[in-house]
C-alpha cells in the first residue's frame, strides 16, 4: 500500500531516556514533516525536510533531532526525555512544499509518546 | 500574529446538515485546507480552497471568502461516521501551515 508509515505506534518510557521514531513514505513526495499534537489537539510543526534538506526548524528543544537519510525517510530522535514531551507525534509528507499549489499533507498514523 | 479560530465543539443529528466555520488571520494567504481527524487516528485531507467560492465534493463542500478571511465546511446527510474533529489550516505567504485547534463534531442518532 502507498502510505506514510511510522513506528512505533505507542512508546512508553521514563524521563531521561533517549528514543527514536521512524518514518517512511512511499508516495514519492519531496517534502516530509514532523508534527506534535498535544492534549489540546493543536498540530505544531517541528521540522520539515525538502529533498533531504531542512527547511523549517521551529523553536523546539535541541533534544529533538531529525535525521533524513534519503528522501523517503525522516526519523526523529529525542534525547533526555521530559514529562512535557508526552504527546502524539505525526510524520507527514507532501508532493511539494507545504500547501504550495494545494499540495496536501499525508499523515502517518502517529506515535503516542508517554513519558513517566 | 497569525491565528485560526473555529468552534471547539458542535453537535448535529444524523441525516442533517452542519456548517463548521473557520476564520483566519495570516501574513499573506495561499489557500486553506480542511482535514478530518477521527479520535486516535491521523488527519486526512478533505479539501483545499484558494479562490473565492464553493467547492463541492460529494456530501462535503468547502467555501472560501478571501476578503472576509473566512471559510466553512458544509457536511450534508450526516452519518455517524462523520463524528470526528475537523481541522482548518491556512497557508501563509511563506507557505507555512497555520492550524486551528479543530472542531469536534458529535453526531447524534
């Protein structure tokens, strides 16, 4: 199936640990994103990569580091996890840069991160 | 600052029609998206408007007025499966998506 897939779906870990979330898209899209959705359901852009180059790096703690080994993959590594990092993290992709020409985002199913 | 406003929650009856409004204030404007998000799932694309007017797609229609900074999503012949959150997102001059918090739509039999 053509899709955006991310793993794991659930991630429960303790404060201070380091974890990674993986994302892959087989849609042939040029741009990939990481979003954080908090308990109030706001979607906040964290990172955006276009053809493996970072084009958005919103004000997120440097404990979060994206890695894009190729155009189809964008992984998210988080160091020294904190309670406030608990949220749902969505990977997404689009054919062109955000919204350009009406290019919609295709989202992965999300990773629910719980930090205890 | 940039802002999207949409109602937090709406309730409607199965078979009826509901209109979900969205107002936006952005630095420049390059279109507006509507997404549907069922609880515990990913947002899925519904519509995109960049010109004024109504775009119809089956039971769902989306309207845009650029001069008023206003859009709405119209859902007809409501079904129980339409119970979800509906997210409005405007594209600013830098092609950044500005998201609303979503409108939770509850459908009652």
